C-alpha cells in the first residue's frame, strides 16, 4: 500500500501541456458525472448561423479544433503564455489566429466584430464581451462555480479563497443583465468527480494551481495519505464539482 502511494506521488513530475487532461481521464482514472447539457452541442447550434466567432481562453486549442467546420472567420484568445504556442500550432492549419491577451477588459477587436463568442471555463469582462459582439450576437459560457471541489480544500485544510466567493450562476446572470444582455438559457449542476488512485489526484492538483496554490506533495503528504487510505478502502475518493452555463444575447 505504501509503495502504491509513493509511486502515485511521483506523478506530480509528469509534464502537462495545453489544456488536455486525457492522461487521467482517457484511462478512466478520473471520472465525472454527466452534465445535463452539452456545451459542444450548444456551440454547434449557434455556430451554424455565425460568420464571425471568437473562442475565449482556448487553452491549447483542443476544444475549438473539435468543433470543425468552423465559421468563415474564427479566432481565439489565450492568456497563459505556455499555451499560446501550442494553440497556434494546432489552430493555424484551421485558419484560426490566436491572440495573446493579458486583460479581459481590453480585447484586441473592434466593436461588433463577432456574431458568437464562446467561453469555456475562462474569465471574462461582460462589458467587453458586449462591446465586441454584434447586435443580437450570442455569448455562450460554461463556468466553474466558486464551490467547485471544495472537499479538496477541506481535506487538505486549505481555506476556500474568498475573492471569488460570489461566483455562482445568479451572480453571473445579474452581471450580464446589467451589461445589456438578454438571458436565453441558464442551467447549473453539481456533478460528482471521482479519483480512483492518488496519482490521478496529484496530477490533477499539479495542473490546476489555483485550486491549491503552491501545491507540493511533501507539503500535503499527510493529507494525501489519508485520501489514499480512503481510496484503498472504498475504491475511489470523490469531490463535488460546480458547473453552470449561460446563453446570453446582446440586445
């Protein structure tokens, strides 16, 4: 048991590129409940009539590239420097230009440029999104709520950050309403996410540094050992995610 634990901790050293969790999800080492909606299907629905589209926070371009064929003019933004070159290599062959950004409130596009703006788990400024959308344009965003996977924080004895404590569905909806949007649809869900070995959890925490800032296996070894024991006993350890999705139209 101790050997499996120590071997699992070594997975913190494995490389992670772009925004692809396939290393732990494709093998089923981490699984999440199915959401009651499909972000991809919603995106394809509105892409059908869109001629100009922007994908905010494209990561390594993994998701955007899965939506082909894309509207005639499609571009993407990305703020995380290591992802930019990866996204460019993946999206350039599809005719998509990637724009590096540093400030959500200053997008490098003219007023009314886009018919459709996609945003999956990326921050945004509602006023700026409204500015770059054409009249009647659609903003589709799926977000991670503040209470996402709070069991991780509790188990590792890390206080939940208070800076974004309001970031849940109602707050996001009201923000959009206050910035000239009409809400066409809104949904929220709390799917369970299961980790089936400690190495999968360690890899996950290494890839999302905002969940546990300055994460190292040595710092949290005792807490990780307790989780490992639960996995050995129950076959998994789980946390509850928080997701919400909004389809908003510029009035």
